[in-house]
C-alpha cells in the first residue's frame, strides 16, 4: 500500500490561506453584486455593461428594467444572441429568460410574458432550480393583473409566496408582498396592504444580500405604493411624504422619474397647491420628452393632459389627449382610449365646447357598459350629471345620478366577488401546502459556506474520503403508500368478486399551480368510495369500485366536463380499463393506456 507523504509546512499554509480566502469571498461576494449608480445613469450604459461578466450584465438589466426599459431590452437581446452561439451557464440562462419576461411586461407584451413565464417555470423544474419558480409565477401574475384576470393572478401570487418562503427566496417574498399589496389596495383592504408593504420594506435590505440574484423590483416601487395606499385612504399628508421619499430614492431614474413627478403633481392638486403642481408638471413633461417608445409617450401625454387641464393649459391638454388617442387606438388599447376621452371631454367643457364633450361622454358610457367597466361607468355618469345640474336641467341630472347609482351597485358587487376570489385563492394555497412539517431549506450560500469549511478541515489532515451514495429527497414513502392502497383496492375487488374500473386522465396541459383546484373538482364529481390518485405530473388515476365499463364511461363524461374549465390546445384524453381476475396494477394501466391511444388516433386522422 502506498503511503501518502505529508505536504511540507509552507505548502500547507499557502493552501490553507487560499481556502480561507475562497471561503471569505463566498461569504461576502453577494454584497458586491449590485451595479454602481454611476453606471446605471451613464449615457453609454450599453457599451460599458457589455464589457462586464454575464452575471454582472444580468444585475445591470435587473436594475434598469423599470427605468430604462429599452436599454434593458437591448442588453437582453445581445445576451440571447450570445447564448444561441455559446450556451450560458444554466443559472444565467434561466435568469436571462426571467428578465426577458419582466421586460416584456414593460412593453405591454402580456401574452408573450405569460407564455415565457410558463416555459421558464418548467425549465426551472427540469434544471432543479426550484428557487427560480416563484419569480416566473410572479411575472405571469403581473401580466394577469394588468389583464384583469383576478383569480388567476391571486392564485399565482399566493403560490409564489408559499414557494418563496419554502426556499428562503427573500427577493421573491418582497416581490410577492408588493403584488399582494396592489391586490389588496384594489379591493380596499388598505390595512392589509400597508402590512404587506411594511414586511416588504423590512426584508428589502436582506434581499439584496441573497446569494443567487434572480429579480428584485426597485425600492422606490414600495415607497410609491405606500403613497398610493395612503392616497386611496384619503390621508394625503402621508401620501405626499412617501411620494417624496419615492421620488428621491436612488432607484428613481429614467421612466420612474416621470411616474413619481406625476404622483406628486396629483397629490398637490388635492392640496390645491398650484405652484407645486406646475413645478412637478414641468419635471414630468421634461422626462416624457426623453422617452423614445411611441406607446410610452402616448400614455405619458394622456396623464399630462389631465394635469394641464387643472393648471388651465387647455389647448396643450387637447393636443396631448388627441395625440394619445390616435397612438393608443393604433395599439388597440380600448380602456386607455376610453379614459383619455373622459379627460378630453372635461377639456371640451372647459373650452365651452359642450356638444363635443357630451358626444364623447355618451360614446364612452356605451363602451364602458359593454365592457362592464362599472367604476368607469360610475364616474362618466357623474360627470354628465354634474354638467346638467350646472345648467339647471335637474331632470336630466337626476337620470344620470340614477345611472351612476346603478353602476356603483354593480361595481360594489364586482368588488365583493373579487374579495371572494381572493379568499378562494388563499384557501387553495393553504390546501396545497403539505400538512407535514417541512425541514428548513438551506440556501445556496449556506451550502457553499459549509462546503468551504469542510475543505478547510480536510486540508488540515483529513486524507480519507468517505464515498457515500447521495441522499435523494424523494417521495418514495408516499409512492409506496399510494401503491399499497391501489393494490389493496384491486385485491379487495378480486376477493369480493365485484367489478372495478379505472380512469387514466391525461393532465399534461395543466399548470401545477392549478392542480389542487382541479383535484378538488374531480373529488366533488366522484362518489365517497371512489379513489383519486396523482400518478405523476402528467396523469391522474381514478379507481371506481363496484363500477362497470358503462358506469365508468358516465363518470368519464363528468370528468371531461370538469376539464373544459381549463381549455388548452393539448388533446385531453381519458383511458378506461375494467379489472379482470388476473390483472395486476401494471396490466390495468396498460389496458387504460391502450384505450387512451385508441381514442386519440381517430382524432389525429380527422384533424389532418
């Protein structure tokens, strides 16, 4: 046996110093992850950023996505081309996809963002980067929020927050709490909204120290949202305070300068402080001229028109509103256009163009009625009612007050439904949470620190390497229990000489976040003695004791009705099998799969 010679003392000390330096670097490197403010504000940011490492470029993109969206898009596109020529590391490629998703939101490409978020969440699973999953869910939730798809948005946000807590992803927790606060504000749950934002603010500094950076919204977003909540509550003093904090935060540059200047102008309108309104209006207009994206300029002009109306610049307000309507009509943004026409109607009233104003208002009242935008409808009717009251036409004024009252009732009903959907989303997330106590997950940084310590200890004299089979965190115990239950059901049917049928349901088109609700719907459809099993990610098994093939076919039709709630392009097929005396579970599965395939074949033929 060959003896291992001990290293000399000098070599040992050098090696120990190297390992200890590596250990310190691992511990402190997250602190230096964020790019400098000087770089973020520089005119040649693209050229300077492309000289950095891929990881550093991704940090820059994160830091400018909401502020300099077009520059972020340019950097993302360049990295995507680089990735196509020479693949990036898995974590970098995944983060690049995530940043593209959030960049698409900035340009209103909501359908593309939803599609990319789903692909990204699936890639995160396959690459074993589960810690990235909540970020992709939040990108989709943000898109759903803009589209007004409240239930899907709330389900995604609740699931993202649960996963973020599970994997100790503080950046995802901050982002989730911000999104939840916006939901609660829209539902008038102001106290809960403030609590969400308080927690997010408390966690923000810690989230900057997260070892693996994925995506973190700007700190000024949190402060601006607090301002919005206080404004909605009628506390304009606190709203003004936090709006000024948001405006002065280092993360407020680029497009955010415009947004926060507008917020301050609006708040000062409430205080009737004309001088400050004019000051912030000028700042906002200066920022809007720096925009290069046609759609962003149009949205900016729509907002500026309302403030110019307040300060008496009606000609400029008219010009801005008409320009905005033309561009956003081209971009097919009917809600934006409808609300800008409301502003334009107010401008026409100020210019004594009553007939044009009323024509516009009647037009958007009809559009709001068709679109079931009850809050907008309430406001539009109020404007018309006030106009007729000012002309002493009280019968017409009363008519539109009644219409306003009816719209308010509808809006309140819609709000109550939204409260119910929020409760339902929270309940679904709670039901989806495993009942067993989970062991705390160890972060990537902790793992590396522990690994460095082990290397340090080994270098002192440990020369024996223990080779062990890695411990795999699997669901073997759960799978064995499920298999035992299935075999017991089959054996009972055979021994009791009664029929048993099986349905094999293909659910590969379903998102995992929707599965708990789907399983719950299946359960409501079945009898008490029927048994439901999650066989794998793509299949659900339903065992039907005392059921013939004909009875199983009836159940199959009921299950198909449930599946129609989640339409998809994928073929949804259900295989049926009836238990025979010599059948094993594997044999029963084989018969169900063959039955499933026999149904899909004619579909394929007919579709060609």
